[in-house]
C-alpha cells in the first residue's frame, strides 16, 4: 500500500501525544499538517479556520505552504472543493487541480478536502495536495480521515464544548480585527508589561521610522526610540519615568516633548490596562497601554503661524507708524497751509490798505500840486497877464516910460514863476537825484525838511557816497527816506530825528529814528492818526520789498520810533553806471 499501518498508528500516537502539550486546535493542526507532509513525499497540507457566520476561511496552519498563504483570508467561492467539504462534513471531497509549478510540470495534483467534525457547525477544514498517484489514493484518504477526526477530538478536548469553540474562535477573530485596526491608525499604539517593556505594538512604529515591530518586543520604550542613547539625564527617559510614576496616583499620564534626537514633536499617553481599579500602584501594574502621537506637522504649522502673526503684527505696527507719521505730516501741512492762508489774508488786507493809501497819496500829491500851481503859478501868471494887458494899453497911448516900468515888473514876476515851478519840480523829483546821486539828494532833502520843520532838530550821518548806490536803487532809497521823514513830521510829535546810512558787507542799511510818541507796529491801529500811521508804514514796507529790500519798525514808550531799511548792493555797480553815463 506504500505506507504501512504502523506509520498510521505512529501518526495517531504523535497527534494524541500532542493533546497533552497543546492547548489549542491550531497547535495540534500544525503538528498534524507537518506529519502528513512528511508521511507523503511532495505533499502540501493546509488547515483552514472558518470565521463564524461568514463564508470566508483563513489558513492558520500547514506544511510546505507558501508564505503568502499564511493567515490568508479566502472566500469559499474561490475553493469550491473546500466549500463542499464544509457543507458535507461526514465525508471527504476528492478532486484534481492543474500543477501550479511547485511540483513537476505538466502533471496534475490530487486534491482531498475534509471538514473537521463539529457538533454544531464545522469551523476547521483540511486541504491535502500531492502529485497524483492512484496506488496511494486509499492510504491518503485513510490518513486524512484519521487526522480530521483526531483534530475534531482535539477541538472537543481543547474547547470543552462546541459553544466554547465558537466563542474562542470569535475571540481570536476579534483579536485579529483589533490588531488590524490598530495597525491602520497613524498613532503608535502598544502595551507595556509591569517592567515597562513592550509586549505588543502596532505597525505604525515602523511606518513612523522608530524601528521594526519584532525588534521592539521585549525592550523598554526609551530604548526603542533612542537605541543609541547613553545620556543618563536624557529628557525623554526622565519624562517616561515620571509618567510611569504618575500612574500610581492618576488614571492617566501624558506629556509632550520636542525630541532633538528624533527631530519630532511627540505626545505620549499612558493608561493602565487593568479593569476594576481607578488607581493601581506602580508595583501592581500588570499592563499599561500607551499611545504616541506625532504632532510635528501641527507644531511646525503653529510655529509658522506664530512667526507669520509676529511678522504681520510687525508690518501692522510699521504701517501704523507710517500712517501716523503721514497723518502728522498732513496735519502739519494743513496747519502750514492754514497759517499761509491767514498770512495771505493779512497780506491781502495790507495790500488793499497800501493800494488805498497809494491812491490817497497820489490824490493828495495831485491836490498839493494843483494847489501849488493855482496858489503861486496861477496867481503869478494872472498878474503877468494883467501887466501885459496894461502894457498894451499904454503902448496905444504912447506912454513909453510907463510901458518900461510895467515890462520890468513883468520880467521879475516871470522869474518868480520860474523859481516856483523849479521848486515844485524839485519836490516831485530832485534834479540832484539824477545829476549827482541818492546820497546828495538825501542831504538836500534833509536840509529842505529842516527849513520847513525848524522845531525838530535833525542829525545827518551818511557814511556812503553817491557812487556806492546804483541809480536803479537810488530812487527807492530817496523815496523811503522822504516817506519816513514825512511820517516823523505827521505822526510822532518828535523833537529830534536822526538819519543814518551805512554800507556793510554788501548791505545798504538806512535808519530813521525819532524821540516822538510810540505806537504798536504789529498790533491794531486805533483812531484816525493810528490808522494813517499804519497805512504809511505798510506802504513803506511794500516799497522796500518791491525793490528787493526789507523794512522793520520798532517802537517803545519813551524811546520813540526807529525805521530800519536794508537793500543788498553789489560792489562797484554804481561806479560803473556813472562811468557809462559820462562816456
């Protein structure tokens, strides 16, 4: 028969002996599969476990089975012979399959499937594959029949009852499912024993780059995470120890660390895996579950967000400072523009006053000239006309002696008219101003003014020559002194006046000071006299500024009034103008 009965008896004995050492059906099934494969050369034996209430089976033991089949879940529709054996557990199912390349090519394999007997529902099944050999079909069938019944007995002995078998199977499947679930989550989940060594750990350990799962079993958590650490004061080691001690008084312990070795931010959580106690002393801890969460990306994002917020705040502060500075500059510009507008309004008011005063002055001057012409020239010319008419009458009468007296008197009267016209002309524009210069004209003006106002003493201090003042500026200087003396005569009630003129560093300075009554140059003018004085001084200032100079007034009680005028003068300009005039 190819295999002796003694070999079958030995197989039965070995399986029966395995009952004493094994506590699960899987252990017995693994032994039976190995002995069957040894008994029949070239055979492959696989033991499947069926999931309760489902149409899927999983390879849990075998011999000469590829690694891909270990713990592999297979739907019964993919293995119809195995499905038929589970539906008909009382007998064996025979069949044949094409050679898969594991054995000799171009030969088929004999297939035998049988369910392990069970009082309620078969949960285990046996699959036997071997090269086809009709001479050994009967022996193979007998061996498989014996093994499946022995496995049924082993299941009964191991589980005590069919209900217990189903319960244990469900527990096993639940355990596998929970292991698969733990392996899928990104956090590292594990279990520590009372010494702090790893008992179980999820495959997230290797995915996170902390090492292989098999190498981690039996080692403490610090050694797994820092395999080359020799620092007795390692921060991670100390934190794990503190959390372990905290479990003695707390139902949970956790901490977060930014590990320089791993270059990651990790959160560690520890909880006792003991039911029925709120707090368990550290020495009584049987199992401790731990979870390691990698929050490096979150912390990096938080740091980037903090840096971004800091940058944004800095930019906001800088922008706020810029806006504040701009607002301050705008307010200052508005204030400057307001001041400029006020100054412009004041200047406009002053200009209107100056224009009005100028027109009044022109009218007064015209009135004065008209009065002078009418009072002196007009009367004199009327007298000349009368004399000439009388001479005409005497000529008709042939009274020659009387005609000579009338003509002589008329000549004297005409000469007087000429003198009066020359005086009026000198008052309008002295010939000295054009013939000699501004300094000579001002000296003549001061003498003429003193002849009129003999009650006011005048001091003349002119340290400038006619050649020092250009002709284009001479008229302005002369008129300014003339207007200033007129102001003294009209307004100040002075007893003494001083006229000074100097040329220092290219600046022509003219000063007219009196000891008369004071007034407020920069304030409001009160009364007709005050308004007239202010209008005259504004006209004087306008004349000086129009000619490129400047004018200032100072007045104080008991000290009188001082008018200071200044013009820039280019050296030698007046001398060159005089030379060109002579040539």
